[in-house]
């Protein structure tokens, strides 16, 4: 299958056409900082016509954090000097470091530090994990956490405040669902947030109630803000601890770059997180490259101030696109749909904007030079985003302006706008919408591992006609649309191998269920979406995504050649070493 998009091909082949060529014309004086030898190096450089990887290399030289040369062992060792470190990789598979195009780093770290409900298989287990935390909590301490998913339980009903009250009535409890779009609170927490029978639903949110009008404890979308406003905010040290926990997960998983919406619910806390990341960087302890998103809803002067606070030229840490939310999630039935849910005819989801206001804000921010990315899961949410992008592009024509992030890849030579609009998730789309992606050059930033969870109920939510165009990776590629893959960590584990498996099989991890296999990809296409596609999505295709001379020396060493084994073997892949700028940041024991 051909990729078919000019910009994405540039992201793949801009620096080199053959991996073996790079060892020619080596400098006469040895000067490498580190040399990796005896490796099976998948460079990520592909043939434009077949989309297959070109010839591999067996050694790599790195200097000043960038790749100097690749080739045969005997060629590359000529670059060895007195202080050069030589690392023998024992024939293992090497590839570009994974670039996760969609994570929530602080949220993920806090989930590890609080009540982690990922994978709980029943309401009983849900309550027992809360009980364990309560037993070690101070009197009246807030109990927070998340990760629960009622679709995994034998009785697939949402938990209630009364379920948690059975464990504790003294501690206020607030627990988010795995998708981060609804949460459950106990009675004490609802009291502290002043949620009563008289409380009204906020715009873009919903308080679930029983037949008597009493709040059940389930809070959808913006209704959660009444709770988050009264929960004590973690201090600086606690936030740093959470971020460092998230960074450890990245390194262990072979992820060398992330595009991060650290705390997606509170832009002020998210900016605190960015400043903590700056601290970590200044101490020389940042183990992944981070592009931090800013909140679309913040006023333009605040966004400009934040953008100018840290150099865009810093390839280890900088701010990136503006993130806005069109809707919620399918699992919680808050994703905005054009037609009602197939399993709930009264529900169309919860759009988060009126179109006129969304379009006005989008135009304003695009004209201020910002890249825009919208969370949109339902087809209604996708349409809202596309309409806003189309209006902003029309309003922008002829001005000669372009997002400042383009400076990272254009060297000031481009005079036409380079918007690189993005839609995050894009789970439910129509053929006409996919064509509009192509027309507007919108990047589809998607998370293939979501299908492993969602296939259990997505067709019930959507019905077969809509489901056929859900998670439509192949349909996007056939139209020549750039795919950027990620995990939505902590909604899914940050390890990319589940995503690769999902992308090439569209089967459950036990291989017993399959979800519309016509949309599956080849392994080479999936790898590209996790590397070159993600790099292009953040204006970084000239720095990362492939292993070629001049590129950043970000790579991962695996115990398996994931391009040559059956897909089920990919799930068991282990990361042996993660390298950032030529320096090892993780080494398996």
C-alpha cells in the first residue's frame, strides 16, 4: 500500500535514501562519542514506492547527540577515538525511538501514586482497592485515583456513590473512569462540592441522578469540575514525584519522545508541570523529549506568554500545539455523534462548544501563529473540528503567516501557511469527513491500542454502519493522510507494542475477537505512524523519526525483530535499552 502524501514522504525520506550510503565519505579523524556495533538496525527509512524499509545497517556512530554515520561494523569502528564508548548490541533489533503522539504525563504518574484501578475486573475488586487505600489514609484525607472500566465487569453497570459509601463515608472519594471523561464520587465528596438534588447540570456536563432526583455519584465531563475545585491540589514535590514516575514508564517502554497534555483538566496545574519539567531538564535528568501542549481555552495573551517562556529551538523540551476538546468518549457515551447512540436512542453525547464560538476562537489562535489540535471522538465532534479548521484556513489565506512551530522544520524559507491541524482520536468518522481530512491536510492522531478495549462494546454503541468507519487507520492512509500514533497514556499502557499489535491485527490480545480487519495496517506502516508520522505532527521530521545522519540519536533496542515475527510475538517484546541523544536512559537488568 502506498502512503500517498507528499508531506509524510518528506518526513520519511528527507535526509537519506539508503542506510548503507551513510557510511561513505567518513571523516578522516575519529571523533564519535559512542559507537553501537553488532546490531540489526531498522533505520525507518523507506522506499517511497513500496513503503518497505530499505537495506539495514549493523553499526552506528553518534557525536554530539546526533547520528554521524551508519553502515557495516568495519566501516563505523574507524570513527572510534580514545574516549569513544563502544556498545556491543549482540545482534539485537534496533529502531528509532517511539514517539508517543498523545500522553498525559502527570495524570499517569498520579495514577501510579494514588488508587490505581486499571484492569479491575469487578465491582468487588474496585471496592477492595479503595479499601486498601483507605486503611493507610489519614483521617478525612481525600481518596483519589482512576482507571476503572465497568465494561470489564460481569455486571457492566456504572458504580455509584453508595458502592463507595460501603467502604468509607468519612473520606471523600473521587475516582475517574479510564477514559478521563466521567468520574464517580462518594456521598462525602458530593457534600463537600455542594452537589445536591437542586444542582443544575453545567454546560457540557451532566450529573447522573436516580428516579428520585438524587445524584448517583457519576459526573460527566464538565460536571466533574465541581469536585476537582474542592480537592486539595498536590504540592510541587508531589507533582514532581508523579512526573518522574511517568518518565520512568516512558524509558522502560522505549518511548523517547512524547507530545504531552500533562494535566488536561487544569491548565494552571499543567503550566506548573511544564515548569517542573524545566527543573528536571536543567538538572540533566530529563529522559524523554517532550512537546507540551497548551490549553486552547486559555486567553491568547496567556498562550503567547507561555510560548515565549521557553525556546522553541530546544529539542528536549518546548511548548507545542493548543489542545481543545470537542466531546468526551464512547465508553462513557459522551462522545458527540451526529445520530444517536445505537444502544441509547436518547443520547447524542455531549459537545463541548457551540460552533460559532469554536470557529471564532480557532481563527484567533491560528492567526496568532499556533498549531491547533482537537480531541474529537464522535463524528459530530470530528465535524465541528473540521468546520473550524476550514474556516480558519479560509480566513488565513494570503496573509503569509504560519504557526511558529514551523520554524523548527522550515528554516524560515516557507511563505505559505503550514498549519498541520490535528484531530486527536478521530475514532468515528464518515467517508466524507476522511476526504475533508485530505483536503485540509489534517493529521489523524490516533491510538490503535484503544481498539483492544473498545472492540468489546464499540459496535453496540455505534451500530455496524458507523462502526465500519471507526478506528479507520487504513482508510486514512489510502487517502494519503498522515497518521500519528500514540497511546493516550494512562488511558492505555504507554508500551507501544500493544498498539503495533492492534494496528496490524485488529484482534483482541487473546485473538478471539476481530474488529473490521479491512482497516488493519502493515507493520512498516504502523512503525512509521509511531515514529515519522508522530515527528511530522510536531514539526520535528528533520530531527527525529528515522535513524540517519544528522538525526537525533534516539533509538530503542528490542529483544525481538518486530518486523519478522508473527504479531502475537510482538505483544511479548521486551525493551533492552532506550537511548536518548546517544545516552542510555534505560538498560534492562
